[in-house]
C-alpha cells in the first residue's frame, strides 16, 4: 500500500485546482490492484491525513478482508495506519520498495503525465 500525491491537478471549473493524493493497494503475490482511493487535501493536508485510517478500513471492508500484514512504502502512511492496525490486528511493515506495487504506480503516473 502506498500514499502519494498525483501529479495532475483537478478541480471544478471556476474553483482553485488541487493535487489529490491516492492510496494505492496492491496484492503482494499477484500484483493485482485491490483498490485506489483519491483523497482531497481539504480543508487541510492534516485533515486529509486524518481521514486515511477510515478510508483504508472502508477499502478493506469493501474487499471483505482483514490482512495479516500490510506493507507500505511511505513512512507517513505507516504512522497513519498504526491505530487501525491495532484495532484490526494486522501487522504494518515499512519497506522502501514494493516490487508488485511499484509497476502499478509507475504505470498510473505515466498515464497521468
């Protein structure tokens, strides 16, 4: 799982555009994308960060799974998932490179560029 800012600004006509963040979840064995969630950094970046645990919980509920382990490449996401990990009893792991997630993320970023 990774949390990152997308390079393409979005916004409705007549409003100030913003750069959304994305939570990208990929199954570690197959590389199948399990979910993507766009997060709007409003009213603040801190408020958006506060929404991450609930967003991840909703994504997992929609998939009908509680993983034993969630590996993330973002130190920020690692910290944000700590309360959820305690509640759902999964083990968060931090790894700078996720071999199955990286190609999906790169493909998405190339498409948006």
